[in-house]
C-alpha cells in the first residue's frame, strides 16, 4: 500500500501528537540548573521503570488533590480525579517507624533545614547530636529539595514527604519513618499539593 504525500502530511500531526503524549522520562529527571542548589540528572536507567513518575489509572474514593501513600507497595499517589493519579516510587520507614491513617499538609518548604527529632537523638546521639541545631538546606541535606510536613489537629506529626540525595533508596524501607522521594519527583509533587490538603498513609 502506498501513502500519498498529501495523506502523509495530514497524518503527520496526529503522529506527532501521539508521540508527545508519551512522557520523556530522561527529560523529567534531567539537570535542574535553575534550583538554588542545582540538581544533576538522575541516572534514570538505574531506577526501575515502575518506580519512576508516571500518570496511571487509579480507582479510589478519595477526592482529587489527595495524597495517598501506599507504604507496603512503596508507592505514593497524587489523585488527579476521574480514575487517574500521578504515581511516584518512594522509600519508606523501617518497621516500627511510620505514620498510619490520615493527616493534612501543615506546611511546605523548599530546600528545608533538617533537624533530628528527639527520638533520633536518643537512638543515635553520636551520629545526630552535631545536627541538633539544624542542618541548612542543600545537596547533602537528608530532606533534599523539598519537604511537605504532615499535621494532625494543629500539631506536627514529625512525618514528612521529602526529597533525598540517595535515589537508589527509592523502593526500600530504610528511612527513620518519613517518606522519601527522588528530588525531581518531590519538586513535582510540591507544585501540585496545597497546604491543608488531605494525606492518607496506608500501612500493611
């Protein structure tokens, strides 16, 4: 079968539009020189495809704008509505260090200061005491590029959704209880969520 030049020109926009609907994941995880602390490209080929950010079908009764953390599956969903969600791979807390149930976003911060909690100071004073006064934001800060702070009843739960400078930890259970995301992903989530937004944390 032959295709005329006119037919090719008519079909080309549809072909291009179809290509544009497929996200370029290497671009999504590329260099971010505009950041106060510039981010380098994440070696995405070393991250399992299912742990990379992507829009997926997601059946839920939660309203659009809700964040759902599926701890056992190591996934976080931002509900878009109409049966869709943005899915992110996450790292979660070790057994015994986790939040469960509902909370809301009390505040957000870009390149936040990290201060170890009282529990962290008790568990590992040798490692954490030097940071008791707070570690300013930066590439080596454990909270990464953004932090989203979860509250209940006006009180900080000390549970955060935050970035990490250890992208290889995504999909693992190794944090001190918080949910860690690749820096590029937490920046994307940070831009979507609003203070006061609902968060649901599912445990096994």
